[in-house]
């Protein structure tokens, strides 16, 4: 082997995987087992005490899932990763390591609708208080910092309009506040943006979307950048203080730059339980092998569709950061030079009724609540994903009544444009 570091496409196919040592199987096997036999009593004791790495029980770790974890950590440039059952599970497990009841976290207002719900309602019931900030106004993050702030949470390419977040600017706010920056990189995938290169301390994904890529398997993942010092000021006791369940070890002291990933596994996943099925890990790994090819086609198609819509008389406006005229185009050129993603919104001159009508007339586009499928998808956020918000909050989060959201697939762009054309003129 040469000394060359493998490129992104090579890592997407190979990182974390080897031919199976016992059978020679070239594809990663699905280790569909709940538990693993110990060599002897000492081996068992050392696994339980975190003195040795190895498999115990699939809720805590599984060899198929381990390949997925190593692969995504490599693609994101992190030190370690932990796969979980869904994107939402990843968010719960991450914050459980960092927040105590009564603590606050700052979140960008432009987020996946499900995250807005999770933060506003479920997390509030845990005593984790969200403070919203506007990703287009960096000073709003500075103003939101208090002594109780433990985390800042943003999306790299943000729902629903595909706007681009200035990760470096928000990372410096986090640095100054002494808190980690968590970036949900679901809509970009590491092919378009690697948030750790821009100052993120933790990356989370819904693997359900572009990484899995085929609309067939739920999953989530947490990537530890290994950059944050958890011992400062006693703010993160789960990482810095002795853990009674592991003979008093301190995770940061013992595991250094992958302590956060370890905490998520041996405290979060172990106790909360949202383990990823090895079958889903296999499906998602297969998806990741073609991530670079798919993502480029998603982006190229999205740009062509956005250009078509921008020239259509029934369309009032198009929000796609890949258009030269878009207000996020500068940020897109800086953070996502290969393409501005495939999820964006546009608004219709006919308002709410025209939005609902368009969705019902489209034939090739599927009307459903998902993004990042090979198939093209459409939804009217105001009546679905963002319906729980009041009208002002809908507009603020980019989901006003006249807005339609598209997730562009990898079909032929001419067919997508023809379908939109017939639905807009119907
Ligand atoms: C879908 C999604 C989630 C939630 O992921 P699930 O796998 O559905 O739990 C979180 N963030 C973003 C940006 C998403 O698109």
C-alpha cells in the first residue's frame, strides 16, 4: 500500500470494513445476534469494567453497527461514532450526556420540524430548556448565552428551505461561551459539508435520509470530533466526574479524545436503549457506498429544477442556495462548493390553496414526510411537518402558508421538470 490517504469515495466504500476473518465474506455480514460469548470470566469482567473493548450485547454494540460507525467517523473526520435507532434518538443520547435538569441549550430556529417538536415539548419535560436563535443573525446566538447554557445546536443545511448556516461564525460563539457546537449534518451529508472542518465538536445525522439514501431504513449516528475539553469548570459531570457504574473511572481522563462517543454508548445507549438493528446498519452501509455518486446527482438535479421553477410564471420565489441570485449563495460557495443539497422550498403566487393543489397534481413526485430518498418527494410544510407552529413561527422558520418543499431524487431531471410543468399548469 502507498502512503496516500484514501479519498472520500474510497472511504465511502471501504472505511471500517474488511473481508470477514472466518468466512471470507466480502460484504459486511449482518451479525443478527443479541449477545456474544465471553472467552472466560476474566474477559467478561474486563468488558463490563471498560478495561477491554469487545462485544457484550447488541444494545451496547454490534459488529455490523461498528463498521457503520467507523465508516461515518472517517467520512466526517471524527475520532469515533455511535450508531443509534434514529436521528431523533441521536439527539436525545447526545444531550443526555451534556444537560442536567434546569440547563439551557441554544438552537437555531430553522430546524427539521420534528426537532422543533422534540426540543419544545419532550426535552422541556426532561428539564432541558431550549432558547431559540436566528441562524441568519449570529449576534442572536451571543445574546442567548447564559451561565446555564451547555450546548449550541444548528443544522448545516437547514430545514425546510435548504438555507446554509455560517458554521464557523457560530462555532466561535460556542468557543467563547465554552460550550460545544453540535451540527445536524443530515441534509448536507459529509459529501457536501464536513462540519468538523469548520469547528463543530459533535455531528449528528438522521441516517434515514441521504446517508442510507433509499428511503427504506431508519437510523441515526453521533460523531465525536474529539475537540472539546469536557473537564473545564465541572460543567459536564457525566464526562469529567467518577462514574459509579464503572468502578469510579472518569470518562474524559480514561478515553481522551473519544470520551464523548464512549459516554454516548456506555451511559446513553446502554441506559436509554435506542439501539440500531444490525439489519438497518447493513442497509445503510450499502447506501453509503454510493453516497458520492448519489449526492452529486441529487444536487445537479436540484439545481436544474430550481432554475426551471425560478423561470415559471406561477412561482413567486425559489429558495435554493445553489442559485446565483439566492441570499445564501455566498455561504453555499464557501461551505458546499460541490452543490447546495437537494432539499429546498419555493412559494406559489396562488398561496396556500395553490400549494395544496400542486401537491395533489404531481405524479412522479411522492407526497410524503421524508427527504433524501432516491425518489423525488414533495410536501406542503404549513399543513404537515410545521403545522404545529403558529402562523408567525411558520413564516420565521421558512414554512409559510404558500411554501412547498421539494426533496429532489436521482431520476432524469427532464422527467422531474415535466411533472412540475404539468402540475403547475393544471
Ligand atoms: C429526519 C431528520 C431528523 C430526525 O431523524 P429520524 O431518523 O427521522 O429520527 C433530524 N434532523 C433532520 C435534519 C432530519 O431531516
